[in-house]
C-alpha cells in the first residue's frame, strides 16, 4: 500500500505514482468520483487479489470504493493522450471519470 495524500487529479496528472499492477481505490463525494477525491493505491499480493473487493476495502481502505486497476488507467491515458486536438488535463480527467461511471 502506498501511504500518500493523493487525489484522482494527482494520479492522472502523474502516472509515475503507481505501477501497472496496482489497484486504485477512491473516495466518492456526494456519490461521485471527482478530481479532488482522495485515493489509496494498493500493491496487492497475489493472495490479497483473491480477496473480495468489499473485504479489501473494509480492511485496507475503509470509506473508499474501488476506482480502477492501474493498468486500465494507463490504457485509458494512452488512448486519450493520442486525441487530436490534444486534450488538456481537465478534459482527460473528465473523460476518465465518465468512463468509470458509465462503462465499469
């Protein structure tokens, strides 16, 4: 587990903050993930990955919800960074949050 005070905006702005195998959990604000939502990045062992998401949340990051696997976030970032014209950070965040709300 990485113990840092990060937000969704922070991790999207700097993908060096996590590894492809990490799992990201985030705080919902008024029922939604927002760019200022706090996140916890977990580097789970293979055994921990077999535990249910709800149990992981209860023991490792109470009050948060599953956000996304880091690998998927990297894939989304790669796709969005190739957009023409280029998207600014706020548009990238908006697109990722939309994806999570409607496609996950």
